[in-house]
C-alpha cells in the first residue's frame, strides 16, 4: 500500500500562483512515477503532468506546459506542483497518484494504482 496525502489547495485570483504538495508513504519501492491529474465539475479527469522518482524526469500536458512545474524531494517522499499564471479554467480538484514501472502511457489515469484524496483549487477571474 502507498498512502498519498495532499494538503494545500485554495482560492487564488487569475494570474496568481499556488503550490500543491503530495506526501507519499508506505511501500515506496513499488512506485516509479508520480502523476498529477485534475477534474473539473462535469468533466472527466484530466492529465496534468508526471515526474519520476529516480531522475526527476517530467512531462506536462499542453494546457499547462510553461505555467506548471512538477518537482520532487526524495528525502521527504514528496512531490510538488507549482502552478503559475493560473487561469479560471484551471479550477478543479487536483489529485496526485503513483504508478509502478510499466510500458508507459502515464498520461492515462488507469496506469496509476494509488491516489490522493484530492484538493480543490479555485481560480477567480
């Protein structure tokens, strides 16, 4: 089992910044990559980005590329999602998730076996 805890989230004005964190614990040896997803009301869960524990390699969706940055602190088993230049369309519940090493396609939610509880991010215009 891997436990993922996401404190943070909140309300911010458009153009502002917010940093989310995701603290992982448990069977960490089984995790290879961490992903961030988000889900807005009435919409499907959307891929945001990923980071690998081993070398910190990141990937991002086109909608957040250049505005969001994912980082990790291996000593704390924590990953971060720094969100800059936020837009109202970024409003969603944000989830972190962990996945074991597999054949790729980590932008697909089904690749992940453990999920955080989600945290609300609201961007006002």
